[in-house]
C-alpha cells in the first residue's frame, strides 16, 4: 500500500504539535526545558498563528514571569523555530512563519579561563567521579554530554586515542582525540572492556550539578560553569600556538558558523602535536606556579 501524504493541519493547537514532537526522534534533551515555558504561553494557539508579533509578546511575558537572561529567551525561541520546522517537514505546516524572524541578539560575555592553580584546587576538592570528568574536559575539550556518554569500547590504549562515542554535532561524532599522559594513566588504572566510563555507584550519571557546586564551594575558587572547562581547553591550545582549524577539529565544532568556510581535514599527527603542545604549556604553568604564589604572598604582606 502507498503511504498517504500527511494532511496540512495549520489550525492544530501548539499543545498537540508539541506532544507529537516530544514523541518523535527529533526531540533532544535541550528542548524539554524550553517546551515547558513555550507551552504555558502558546498552548492553545494554532500553529499557523505563531507570528513575529506573538513572539515579541512571548519575550515580554517570559521576562515578566521570572528574571531570565536574553540568552535563555533566545534558547526558547530556537526551540520554537525547531518545532515549527519539524511541523513543515512532517507536512503539517506549509511554511514556518518564524523562518525569517531574527533571534534576540545576546551580548557576548567574557568567559573565565581556569588557571592551572585553580584547576589543582578544584581537583583536590572534587569527588572521585567528578575528578574524572574534570580531567577529561580539560584534556580533551569534550562537552559534558559527550563525557557522560563516553564508552570504554571507544578508547584505543594501543594508539593512545579516544573516539567520541556520542556528540551533539555531526562534526563531533566519532572524532579522534589523542590522550594526554595523565588522562591515559587515569583511564588505564580503571579500564573496563565495555560500558560507560564515568559512573557513580556503578550507575551512569545524568547530572553533575550537585557535585560541581559542592566542589566549587570546597575549593574556594571563583565561580565557573562546567562549560568553561571546554573554553579553557580551547584557550590553552591557543596559548600553546595551536591553529584554529586543529582546535576546531579536536573540539568537534560545527563548521556551519561560517557558510563560506571550506572544510579542512586535520590529520591525526597534527592532533597529536597539538596535545603535546598542550601538555608542554601546562607543565610550564605548573613550574611557574610556586613563584607566582610567592609573589602573591609578598604582595599581600606588603
């Protein structure tokens, strides 16, 4: 039997569309938080009636409900656009009325870069499973979700390589990252044949929020988001003289940021050289750390 083409349903309430979307394979974890608020506002609105003016009303409403950043509101609208594009793909909508509506502009913030001294203090205060995660983040630049889904089967000890098991971007999927010496030793000491690498009480981990907050408080260092560790990895590579294309290849950055950019294939030896440079840079920072602390103490006494 021929499959019947889906019928357009522009009058469908957003609530029903959201329900169908959540049951589909298109749903990602990051959609769930935004959908919670989108449903409160757009619940009974026909999907063909979600226009630019209504989106502006949503932005005002969202800010009136709770103090949120423009970044959070932008995140919500990205989710809304994604759901409506899905409706077009499913044949429920002829066009996405928001396709040409610009998202709110979010001012760029200066992201903090964790020093080697702060890293040592954080590791000393971290729970064992979190220590594992922190080292993986700082030595590979992997995202939190990538680390928590990383499997033992994708570690090649003979070649000193990690193949990313699961990523949010096509560029990040199955990319190879050479292991630093300390990460190799850490993984080798607790190696298994299969399963998720990072566990707590022999179970996979869904969230690091509690362990991360506790480690920050105990360490006494300034506040960092977990994602700042990925930014720190990138900046350390930059300080070590690693080219942008190699940094992007290691981190699995999307190449869609620049539509005119041509994909540059980065060979494994270039990645290995980048990790060697990173290790050398960190080692230099560790050697200089006692002198810096001594100068800081002298300045405080003075």
